[in-house]
């Protein structure tokens, strides 16, 4: 690895200096260029490995968080569907025809006697909305039971 290369380089320099201590040494330009290239290559390789391993750690961490996010999304999708269905059902079941954009005059098919009968029942509109909510709740429970059996 890089450390072995640096130790070989250092040993070659010190051996050259030790063996030629008594002699007059003339260092050429090529000698200093080779030393500079060796040191630059070793340091560059050291940082290259460090950056590469750091990138791998961050990549694995990103992948793990992405998989956890996808698992939560898949786990809560049926709950989101049931909640959206219940919310939409209850909002439309408790809304009046005018709020839904339906003209009331088009759907009047009963006589005044029937209208008077239903007006005589106290809180009939609340009973009707509650009955619709119970039917909706029954269907939600039925859907959950069918989904849990699969």
C-alpha cells in the first residue's frame, strides 16, 4: 500500500546518503524530480484512498436511509388509502346537495305528505348522516378484514 511505498522510498534515500557520506555528492535535477514525483504520488494515492472509502461510507448510508424510507412508504400506503377513503366518504356523506353542486329541484320526487312526515322526525338529517357514516364504517371494516385475510 502507500505506507510501504513511502518506507521503501525513505530507505532508498537514506541508503544513498549514508553510503556516500564520505564522498562529495552532486544531486542532479532528475534526482529531485524523482523524489518530488514519488512523494506527490504517494500523498495523492493516500488521499485518493481516503476519499474513495469516505464516499463509499456515505453511499451506503444514503442507500440504507433510502431503503428505510421506501419501507415506511410501503407499510403506510394501505393506511393512507383507508384514511383518504374514509375522509372523502364522510365529507361527501355529511355534505348537503347544494354543497355537492346538485340542484335540489331536479331530485324532488316525493310529495308534500312524505316531506311533512320526514320533517316531523326530530333530527332526521343527523340520523341520516349518522346512518351513512355507519354504513361507510362498515365498509371500511369489511375492507380491512378482507385485506388481513390475504
